[in-house]
C-alpha cells in the first residue's frame, strides 16, 4: 500500500483519481444505454423481452416474466435454514432502525386565522433493481425494500435478471419476500430500468427507482431521472479509516480490505497521524491479501486506489476526511466519540474497533446504500425520506388575508404579474 505524506498536493491528486471512477465519466456507453431506454419506452414488452434474450440468454414472455409464489417457495427450499434466520434477524434490525426515521404531518394554527402545515405522503409505487448472477446481494434487497415498506409505499416491485434457464438467485427471492416485496419480475440491465420508468404491458410504471447495478444500470437511471425519481448514480465502493497510534493495525488492514475486494475500482484509504501505524498496516495488508480468495481484485484495487496518508496532526487528518467525503468512514482512535462532532462529510460513520464496516453492510440496521464519489458532501444514505413526499398546507381566513393583501399585491406587481395581484385584490373590491 502506498504510504504518502498528507499535504495539499497528495490530497488533490487523490481526489482527482477517485473522481475518475464516477459513472459520469463513462460517456462511451451513453449512446448505447440511451438507445435501449428509448426502445423500451417505444416498444414496451417486445423490446424488453428481446434484450433479455440478447443479454441474459433467456426467453421470457408475458406468461413467465413475473415470478410466481411457487418459485419463491422453491427458493426457500434451496437456502440453508441458518441463512434464512440470519436474513430475518437482519431484516428486523433494518426495519427497527428505519422506523425511527418516520415523519409525521403537522399543522400550525395561529390566532390571526392563519393555518400552515405540512402533509407527509408516501410515494405510491416504488421499483427496486437488484443485480443478478455473481453480483447478487440479498443484503441490498433488504436495504432497498424495507425503507419503502416502512414509509408506507403501496406497491413495491423488484426487477432482477434471470439466468439462461429463467431461474432467479434464491437468496435474492427469499430476501425480497422477507422484506415484503409485492411483485418480482425477471428483467435486468438498462432495459429493466426503462421498463420501470415508463411501464410496459407486463411491468408496472413506478414513481421511484432504487438499487445498485453496473455502469449500464447507473447510466439508465440517470437517463430516466425526471420521468421518475431515483436514489443516486452510485459509484464504486469506498472505505476510509481514520486512526491514531492506538489502533490495532491488524483490524485496520482487515477493514480496508473488506471494501477493496468489491471490485478493481473500489478505494481503500487510511488516514493516520502515525507513520509507524501506516507501515504496520501495510505489512498486515500484505499478509491478509496473500491468503484471501479475491486476491487479484484486491491487489488491483489497492494498486489504483489504495492509499495510506500520514498527517502531521489530527486536525489535518480530519480536514482530509471531510474533503474526501468517503462512503464509509471508520474512526479507530483513542476517543472516537470526541472526533465525531468534527466529521462533516461521510456516508456512514463507524466508531471504535468493534464497529467494523461489514456490520453496517449486513446487520446493524442503518442503510448500506450510501453516497459515493464525494457526494456525501450533499447526499445522504437511502432511507424512509426517499420514499415520501411533502405537501405544503396553507389556509387563511378573510381577516388574515385582508391584513396582508396590499403587501402581496405590491410584491406581485413588482414582478410584473398583475394577474397574481388581481387574484388577491378581487376579494377586497
């Protein structure tokens, strides 16, 4: 792992490297994705089924595109009973955490006859995309469906690609059932995103699309944004560990590698005030990497986006943490809760040596769908708020409006909108 002195030059260079991984930089695929999206919008099921045959080598039509209850029951039989119990425990934790995010509508009544408020309404229909094949993650199924369910979404559908025999990943189906999905369909890629955004004869149109996917899925979500809402344009995984000389280098190395194994574009960054700690962590990384199954991916990830940054003091280290704004941030210092108030930008924050990042991925309850590529500076984790809408409530009595009507009319006339002014004035002629 590269050990660098943290300064403005190294920080700037690192940020430039990380931003290269953004889906916004893969313009060579945009025309292909746009073509698929427009084709599905125009031809519906016909195009969807053609792309499923082309990309997934599976013949799907109206009769078998929707997953049946029998297929879900069969999926349960294929899974280890212990895994099913773990999925249920994780789902309970995720549901409990997201219940705490729920908002209530409110009304404020004033003595002058003015009533103002806010009405909270759940989005009616949500669509979840789930990758298939080797990239099937039942944890993401739980993280997408449960917040929508807690928010009160009336219909939640899930789309995920089938294998060539028309079969679905059993863990994906079981997780969806545990989470409370309403319907599941066999479709993947950009064509699945387009089907949810515009609707087809077989696939219902939704109002919000969430869920991870490859570059084609990410670009398709960007393409349909505006026709529907989306969660985000997610980039590759990221982890940052902020530590001092008190940290356990073995724990730090293990946690950095937990994200580096995701893919060759994943980033793993150590920020520390101790050069000796950086050196010890580097040694432990080499030891772990030699025996881990995804060694090739880890080595490529660390080669391109692995850094150990040595800061002159904790203040400089924290400044770098806030500037990089990582998806996952672990704080392994003598007093992590003392550091917490100074952290401004991070998707999820893990405090202390027994709060390893995979705890958040699978089990603790907070959502693991997080802002990447520095977007933690202005985006938040997926949650209940992503599946609600807010409507303003305004009610004035005659007396309340009469007291301010001349002010409103003056404001409207200043903007040249005399019909606006007249709408108020007509009530007091």
